C-alpha cells in the first residue's frame, strides 16, 4: 500500500524535516523575525507558527482505531509511522541497488522520550536513544 500525503501534510512534514536538520533552541524560533535567528524556509512554506503548532497536535499518519494493543497479535511499536516507513523503504529499494561491499552497523539515535524500546548504552556519546541496525555500503557510504 502506497501512502500519499495531502498538500497540508506535506508542508507539515517539510517543516518537521527542516527542523530536524536545523536545530534551534525553541520551536517558535523557526518563525522568528529577529535577524540573528531568522530563517526564510518556514516563512516560504506559507504556514504561520500558530497554525503549524495547532496542526502538529493533530498530525496523524495512521488510523489509531486499527492499532493493536501491546502484547496482542499484530502489535507494531512503530504503528503510527508505519505507512511512511513502508513507503520510504519501497522507494529506496527502487532508486538504489547496493554494491558488493556491505556492512551492518549498530547505531543509536539520541532520544530521551518515553518509549519501551529506548536503550541506555554507557560508552556511547549519546547514552539514551533508539538502537538501530544499519546496512551500509562501503563505496558510496549509502546507509
């Protein structure tokens, strides 16, 4: 099943991706007009700060009524973002074919929220986060 986003959801997702690349101390700073912290991207999307924050509280990628409870058959901890993950995996497989030299790496995505699969690894620079396994190609560095 391919997932399609509405124009409004594309704008919200674009802003979220932009915010993950350009870190600011407060979410409200992305719309600031102060010259020292101003960025033109969020204004170019055409959505006010208050509208974005209101829509973000209601932003859903999957139907919560179909979610299986933890411990039940069919439970998926990534249920809420599963359609996007499946679409990305499908697109990545079509666009790129890896070379022969591959390795599987272990990585940690920094995260201090409350999810049951958050891990603590003492020796890492980011001690709390989500443990991931990455398939990496040596020639291009593609993950």
